[in-house]
């Protein structure tokens, strides 16, 4: 019988400083790729991976996020009266397809801290994590998160991190894994190094914004000391899990756009317009 995950976390509390001044009032996660926000694409990906419970970790300055995934009666009425109600059909269908739970990250203390904030939403489940500013377009029938989910169940419900090969001179931007390839495109991870120098990087397999995590990651995060900047790093907790043989990396099949960078954001807009919207 095919197995599925039920829950996915979406860390979405950061300031998005690379996109200032736009992100002074607009959450980075709601910046549009053509006419749909990044977070909309991310939730669609989770739904397509058979996940029905979405946990969004947001900051106090980002109330536009829960507003986006909610009814707007005044707008609905205006569109209905103008015969344009179909313009909201997509988001309404999405809202009807899943449940949203929101928790505020009171302090922005790193990705690990954001995920730890979501612990009450997860209970005893394994779960997915999507970073919305990594837009992933699959070249297979299954999208990126579903690919990771399949690997998770195939390899004993271990944590799975998505990786892609990056130019050697770019490894310092990413977390990088080392390990043993146990089947084509799947590595048993023995170590993850956060933003190594070119000389220190064990591979050019960079971790990107898709994860399947075991519930035990919360115990590791609670025991992870903050780094020099006061942040709790997910990489540290995953390293502890890797020492127990509980982490594999998967080179997902598809194309990733780094929409946390202006160049990647523009590339994603051009790609999606050409492939989905242009007549």
C-alpha cells in the first residue's frame, strides 16, 4: 500500500532583505511568479504530494500570509458583480483542498528554530518542509516533495534532504553533504557542512529547500546550541541524526529556481511565463 505524509511546514518569517524595498510591506513568500505567489506554488506542491495539513511559521509583520489563504468577501462580491469571479478559482480550490495552521516565530533565530516553533502542529508525525523561495519544477511525474516522500518510505523512513549539484565556486552559499552513494541519486549522509569554503567543501552536492524530517528532529533541535550569531541551525540537528544513520540525500529530478535571489526570481518568472502563460 502506498504511504503518504500528512503534514508540511513552511517557514516564512524572514524579512526578505534582498528584495527591499518591496518586502518592507510585502512578505517575500507572497511575491508573485507571474500571477501566483511563491507560497501558493509551495502549497500546491504539498497538496500534489498528498499532504493535507499545512503549517505556516510566520512573523508578526506577515499577516498578509494568513489573509491570502482566507476568504475576502468584499473582493468576492466585486468580482462576482463584474463577471470575473473565475480569477480566484485557483486559490479557492487550494483553500478547500487542505487545512492551514499558523504559528508565529517570535524571534527569527534560524531555520532550526523556525521548525522547532512548528512542533505543536506536528505531534508524533514525520513531516515535510518546503522553503517557498526555492521554486522547484519537476521533470518527472511526481514533484520534488513527492520524490523525497517516496525516498523517505523506501529507505526506512529516514530524514531526506534534497540536493543538487552546483558549480564548485558556489558551494559557500549552501549547506553541502558528504556521504556514500547507495543507489543512483541517493546518498547515505555522514556529514553536512554549512556554507563551506571551496577548499573545505566535501562535495558540490548542495542542500536545497525541500526536506522530509522524522519527528525525532525536534529532540535534536532542542539540544542544539545556538551558533555564533545566536541561531539554531537545522544542519546541526541533521548532523546529529546522520551520526545515527538516519539521513539520506536525494538529487531531485527537476529544475530549481533560487527565488531568494533577484536573478533566480527573474528566471523563474520568465520560465513560468514561457511554459504556462504565454499564448
